[in-house]
C-alpha cells in the first residue's frame, strides 16, 4: 500500500470529513473509494472509445435486420402510455 500526501482547501477537507462521518468510514476509505470510482469511470470511457473505433455501421444494420418486425406487447408499448 502507498502513502500519499495531499493538499486540499480547508472547505473541501471539511466536506470530505463530514461525508466520511456520515457514511461511517474513515477519510482514507472515502477518498480511496472515490479515487477507485473515478479510475473505473475513466477506464470505462477509454474502453468504450476503443470499441467504438472498431464498430461497423454495416454490421450493426445487418444485426438489426435480423430483428423481427412485430408490434410490442401492450405492457412494452410506450405509445400507449
């Protein structure tokens, strides 16, 4: 495990302290969780961008063409709501 020295404005530190207390966790735990969430979001965005680069509109339309053209069941028909 690593140690990180971090300078924060007092107002932000106070908000983090209050949130950690409210959640019943340490400041360290709250910040580690927040950092993990941010990293996951950025990696997901990167993954989706890479996937989009490999996408093919032609293949997408070919898959859609296989979907039967039927009306939705009444519970799923948004036009009725």
